[in-house]
């Protein structure tokens, strides 16, 4: 009986050491996940800053070579056609008063990240037909697929989730 207790004691000690080793590996991978998340969050902030500055090239700066954008109407643009679209939009939007980006979901694996964001914006728009300027509040959701590349985390796909919410606001300051 006592010899069995010794065997169980030794096995218990080995299992305990294995558990400690497993925990340290988990801590390392969590540290990596935190660093990955921080890099993606910083790059999303850079994209937001590019939108606020109305700089289309900055929006796609952290995009992969096969980057794509799908709008709320289901139409998909590659990088080149998106830049044309964004420049045309910025020509009609003389001012972006505010843009808040909230990360609703960010799930990483070793090589991919699924991200969902909500953007809330107040901007002034010029109607192309009437040339009248309106102040508009918008809220829209996007889903992103990010890939870990030799350039760090880069977004491969951006797609609208649903239709944007839109309200005309009273003229601002």
C-alpha cells in the first residue's frame, strides 16, 4: 500500500510540473495575443486617422496586395477601384467633424484575426445634384479579416455589416 502512495505522489508531482509548464506556455501565447491585439488596434486607429484626414491612401496602407472592400450594397472593390471611390467621396465631404471607432470583436489565431467594428461619424456632405451642404450623422458596422504578414498585421477584407444608419443634423458651428 505504501509503495502505491509513493507512485501516486511521484505521478502527482510530475503532473503538477507538467501543469506549470503548460501554464507558462499559455502565458507566453497570451502575451503574443496581447501584442497582436495591440498592433491591430493601433493600425485600426491609423486607418481612422486617415479617414478623418480624408486621405484614401492611408485607409489601404495596412492592406494586403489582394485587399478588398464590400460596401453596404454588396458591391466589392479592389484596392485601385476603392481609391477612386474614396477620392470621389472625399470630394463631396469637405469636413469630417468626428469619427469614433469601437472594436466590438477581435479574435486572433496565430495567422488571422477576425474583427468587427462600429464607426460613428459626423460629417458635412455636398449633394452632387443640388450642391447643397448637409451635416450628417452616420453609424455603420464593418467586418474585417486581418492576416499576419511579413509587414505585421494587414487587413485583407473589409465588408459592411448591414446598412449604415444615417440622420441629417442641424447645421453645426
